[in-house]
């Protein structure tokens, strides 16, 4: 098997390492280097960094058109494997390969699209997973080779769940790739879709305690959940405990009120149907800090209302 591995983010690096150990990778294709902060320096993708470290050939096409197809075809690979690459493959490109695979971090057909990990956390799901599928004509519509469920405990962030997926992926994918008698089946159930996450998705609406708890975790490390305090955004980057342990009650305070500070838990915030505790914050023009450090310099915050 000669594989073209199409991937970009950190989540895809452990699988690249596992494929390389088996000597399966002919070429790595990844996103072009992106502008860093203030546009002063181009930053390579994590997959590119690891691929070059491993001595693998790397190709970074802006688009997968005739020139790119011809270059990739010169490697005579028979298999395409993608994992959070960021581009859609057309039929002409897919025709270069006898086998195609895509790693999707959800239990398909749930959360087809570009942000399944965010969607699972934001929706308050109790489980998610990884699906290895054939690349189909539509987005994430291809037949399924293998699935692995991941139980959620209600404390995961987008960052921590992505890390879990990244380390689980190799042991799911490799046995299928190396099985000449692999079988697949159609996706079953009603599909749902995840959309591109925007900075505005971090804006908190102080309604359901469970929804805000999930939003804070789904938005970390990006775009970060935020509210307004004196008209300035303050980012809420950590929340105490599990989503599934929230006690539903009717607070006396207005939703968004910073009620108190509890050592070991953080800032107690009222919602329409309960309370959550904020463990970490990113105030305007400051570095991220824990709630205890924040309250030391802002003791007058108690009783204020986040909007």
C-alpha cells in the first residue's frame, strides 16, 4: 500500500507517525503555510512540521486542480487517506486512487462537516467517536469501515477531546488499512451537520446553565467563550466540574450575575436555571489566569453582571 496522506492539524499527527512506522506513506499533502500573528511570519501546519521531521515528501497545493493532480499522480500511490485536511476532493482527484479513506471524529452520520468535535461538546452529548469511512461524493457521506465510540464525562474541551481522538485514531485505522478483506457498510440513521465555527459563536447568552457550561468547553481553545463586562469582552476559558452534575434550580439573582467566589471552584455565575463556576478567565489586555488570581485584583467584581 502506497498512501497519500492528506492532513493539516495537530489531531492528525499521531496517525502520520503510525503510518510512517509501517513505511506506508508516499507523500503528505497539507495546507499552505499560514500567516502568523500580525502576518509577520508564515507558520507551517503541524502535519508539515512532523512530516519533514520524519523525512517525508510534502506538497502544499493551494487547490487540487490539473497541476496538483499531475504532481500527486507521479508518486504512483494507490491509496488516499485524509484526516482533517480542509479541502474537498473532486472526482478527478479521487480517480487517481483505488482506495480512499477519511477519518472523521464523530459517530457518522452525526455531525458531518467541519467541526464535529465542537458540535458534540456544545450539544452536551454523552458519547462521540471516530469513524473511518470511504470518501464519497458528498461531504462525509461515504460508507463506513470502522467505528470507535468515546464516552464523554462532561468536562472535555475541544482541545482535550481532539487529543483523545488523535491518539485513538491509529489503532482504529491501521488494522483496516492492512486488511485486504476489509468490508464497509452504508451509514445508518438520520444525518446531522456541523458548520464552520466562527468567532461570534463564542458570544455567551446567559440562559441555560448546561448550554453555557458546554459552550465554554466547546470554544476552548478557540474561539473562546466571552461575555461583556463594562462593554468590554471578558473571556471565560474554564468551567468547574461536569456538565452532567449541574443542579437545576431557579436562582434569585439575574442571569449573568457574579454571585460569589468559592475556593476550589471559582466564580459562581447565575443562569436562568442554575449556577456554574468559572475557573479561568482572560480579561481585556491581560493574560489568561485562574479565578483566584483574578479575584485577588478584582474583589469588587462580586455582584456585577455579565452581559
